[in-house]
């Protein structure tokens, strides 16, 4: 396609995935946009060459701190369908959709039908209306073994990181295929067949992770934020605490000191970083506790070797986590 400027492109049997950084047009393909790369990759695998699939959030950015650009507003105005994680992750989306003013855009919340889990450590998150003093007073790290107040769950809602569970992604796959069949009945057979193949790959991935993690002696880790809420219990692992109760906002020195005490008291010696968020607080915690540090990636992106598809991303994360916990 002449005149298209992109930062990351994946071409192949799974179709076309483009990070949304510049306009591009295709009269022959349905333009589908997904908020994050793991969703975009599944959409592309099901859609094949009948779709042009765009990832809204660019490589290196986090949905927790993302700010849409005018160029992305314009691109969304051209799209036929938008696939979102839902559960409040894309808190900026309503404003973006209004700005795009695309009456024919279909929004698909892929969390519908997912058996969600409550946001862990929700009671640690500062509320927007609270002042600094009250925020710090609430910041007291707790082990994941401790119960979380039901009112905190109601207030904070369900955790949004279900895409890191390959079994739940099979449900997501079903929704994607159904939506594409409705948008493009002529491609229904293709979408169904491709979804069937992807489902088998997701099941194979799940079984592979079960085998790889079953022999681990150490199963607890501290994460930078609560990205592994679904993944960890699926494979009998434990996200014991978080460095940043509110993603993108560094915790107070008091919180870090209490978290260090918790880790030492409970023998948690592993900290998981993420490429989309600052590592400084987690690195300070590692220096204080002597914990090992490893990099896991909840998002991936086109053009990153070993993390440029959903399947590859999950295998990368499992390998990194096993190395960290051993």
C-alpha cells in the first residue's frame, strides 16, 4: 500500500496488523480496530485477508496511562468495528468514540460473558476524591491470602486482564468470530474455520503452560501491577502483592517499606516488571529485599521478536516467569 507509514506491521496468513500511527485505507478489507495487541492478533487470525486489523494503543504504551491522539480519532472515524477489553480498562474510549463521530462503528465489549474476577488489592487504590494524606494512610500492602472487602470489589469492579488466560481467550474468540460473521456474511465460512484452528492452538497453549508450570516449587511473586489476576490462579501460581496499586502512579515510600516487610516475612523473592510501566519503584524494592527481577509483557506488539503474536507472547511470559521463580 503506497503512502502508508507505520511503526510496526505483521504480514502473513493471519492477515494484516498495523499499529495505529498514521492513516491508511483499504477499500477491499473491513477495517477492524482493537484496543490492545493481544485482541488485535486474534481478530487478525480469524479475519485473515478479509480484514485490515489495527492496534489502537502503540507499542510501549499502557492502556492505564494512554492518551489518544487526533490521528487515531480520524482513523477510528473510518473503522467498521472496534474490539475493546471492557471492564473500565479503556476509560478514555467514550470520549474517543464521540470525537470520531462514526455512526456506523460497532463497538464490541469482549468481556461480555467472561466469568470475571474482582480487582485484587482494590482496597489499596487511592480514590480520585481523596487527598494525599488519606491516600497514603490507605496504602498498606496486604498478602493476597488476606480477604478483600466486598465493598472494595463493588467500588473498583472486575479486573480487566482476562486476555492473559488462554482459556478465557477461547470465549473471546467465539465472540470475535460471531461478530465478523454478522458484519461480513460472505466470509462466514472462512471465519468459522479459522476460529476453529485458533481455538485448537489456544487449547494446545493452555496444556503446554500447565505442563511447564506444574513442577515449580516457588509459585509466589509480586507484580508491578495486577496484570496476572487471571493467569496466576489458572496455573496454580500466586500474585502475592503489587508494587503499584494504581498503575502508572508510583507508591509512597511508606508503602514500599511495608511491602518489603511483607515480602521478607512471607518469603516472596520474585518481582515482575512490565515494559509499559516505569520500573523504578520495583527496582528499589528489589534492592531492599534482594528479590530477583524479571520482565513479563502483558501486551506485546508487532515487530518485537518473540512477542509479536498472542501465542508467542504467552510462551515468552511463561518462560520468563519460570526462570524468575526457579
